């Protein structure tokens, strides 16, 4: 990846302002059109959002998009629509015991609303704020209860595949446990056992760092030093014994290659949780199963650095955009693809811009968390975002309902739309891609203004 050495947040503001106007109009148009009871929009086909009944993990992004557009400068209609839907449609997501993605649905809705209230951007009464905070407490506890216990203090929030399955995606949803902890909440389990949500968050992160992330230390035949940061989508365990069995992948090409959206979830998840742990007082550590603060920070930083380094050196093309999997079988037919800008219109393997949007924020947040030592990561994240804010990635066609083009959902299952005349998926959008582009835009806007925001801030 070629990193722009002199790039600054202010340099992206003209493109961000243009993108906000486009995104606000598209978000409102989708709000007016969408009428599929019980189903959330997931990805586009022919430029129109469609549903896929699975876990409805994208509904929070639909309403979260409206909140982010409002915060970035959109009109009050966006705020009114999102508030109405969040109250009417999101209650089932708070108590959904069958999924690992509470942080996706509920931080993007209740979490963003709470943050806007605390920042004075949204007028509310005391009970409305309590409502949002109660929702976040419930969601964090329900998420933490989906637990597989391992030996030596390890464990994980298991995926919807079952108690044997640890998804790397969950690193990005852990933030709901962080917010619930910040609000003073805990999980009460059998016989009123008190479960510290910070301890559970860090145990999950540590387990993910040990088993989903590779550090070039010879864990298997493919764990070589030049592939440090390789990420497995899924780690499989024997829940009865607590033993690790093997890496796996549901959405990637293989267990021994890196599905790039999984890599991006790890980049952003570890970086965000590092920010969170850094913000907490030292007195919250070393008690109730919570490790010492220095140990927690070291674990999170190691995983965040490894995955971010892998993205920069191995997973991205010259312009910072990634294909859907680093081992996708058609990549060699593209030649020296890492030395060239990504080509979403090629005949062999699709680009996944949604992974790049998530990765951009992960790079920036890691850079911020590292202070003076993190400037290279910050510049890398800004370089990726600048590319995404330009064509062919920014959707400028008012008739296309997506905001970020060339997103891929599930390549192995063949769920993505392939346009006429093309050989691989391209030209389509996803709810999570649109949301994470907007979230990265908000982050950079705040940085350009001389401020900074996090998902866990209390004011």
C-alpha cells in the first residue's frame, strides 16, 4: 500500500462534505421507499436495496446511517425518522439471545442517540436518556451471557453457529459490553453470580488475539513471519474440554487465508478496545478477573498492530483498497495486484470496499491510541478513506440507493449480484459498508475540527 505522507484530516473535508450531501439524500430516499415488514435492507442488487432473512444484523446500520448523516450536517428529517424507527423496531435486538452482533445493531442506534444527547446535539428529557442507557445495559449483558468458558481464564462470546464457534467479527461488537460496563452495569447469572463486563470483554479479546490472529511464530505450517497478522474468520473449539481444534472460515476462501472483512473487524475492534481500556482508571483493573491495565493494553496493542501491519503490507492494493480475501484463487491472474490500484471491474476476484472502510477507521484509531508512535497508521487510514471518497467507490448516481460501491457480502455462498457483462460482483453496496464509511467520515470530521469522538465517551 502506498501511504500519502503529508495527508491531514483537513484535506478530506471537501470530499466529506460532498459525500454527506449524497448520503443524506440516499438515506432519506431509502427510508421513504423501504417497506418490507420484519426485514432489514442488507445489500443492493441492480442499485436497489434488498433483504436477506438471516439475523437482521443490518437493521441498526439502516437507522444508524440516518443518525450519522444528521450529525455530519444533514437535516432534522433524518433524526426524526431514525428516532421513530429505533423506538418502534429495535426492541427485539436488545434481548436477542441467538446472535453475537449486539454491538452492530445497538451501538449504532441507541449508542449514537445517547452520544448525541450528551453532546447537546439532540434535545431530550431525562427519561429519554435513561431509556437509551437502559437499552445499552440490557444489550451488553445479553451479549456477554452468550459465553463459552475455556481454561486459564479464557472464553468467548460464541457466534450464531454455536458454542464451539468464535468469530473474529465479534471484536467489533464488544463495544456494547464496554458501554454497559461504563454505565455501571454487570451481568447477573446463576445464583446471582456477578459477572464483570470488563473482565468478560477482555477475556474474549484475549482469546481472539490468541486463536484468530497469527504472529509469525509457527503455530501452523502457514504461520510464517512475513504473514504476521494473518487472521482466521473463525476459531473452532471443543466446548466440553475447552480445547482449541482448528481455524475455519464461513465467509473467506479458506481457514489459512485472510478474509479481509474479518481482518478489518479485528483491526477496528482491537484498536477501539485499546482506546477504551486506556480511558479507564487504573482502579478498575486487577480485580474481579480483570487483568492489570498494562497487560490488557499490551495484549490489545499487539493484536491491533499485527492486523493493521498485515493490511498495509499484505492485504491491500497500492491505493489501499483490498480484495475480498488475500488467498482468493483468481488473484494471481491479476498479476502483481499489490503494486497496482485495486480494480473492482476485473474478471477474476471482487474488491470489498466495505472491508476497506472498516480498516480505514481501525488504522486511524490505532494511530490515535499510540500517540506520537502512531502517525504512520493515521496517515494510512486517511489515505484509504480518501480513495473511498472518490469514484468509482463513492456512489454519485442518485438512482443507486447505496453510498459505497463495490462491497461484497458472501462470496462463497454466491449471494452478491453480478451485473450483466461482468464476471464477478461489483457496483453494489451494503448496509455495513455505507455505515462504516459514514462513521469514518464522522471520525475524520471531528479530527479536522480539533476534537475526537469514541463510541464510549460519556460527554
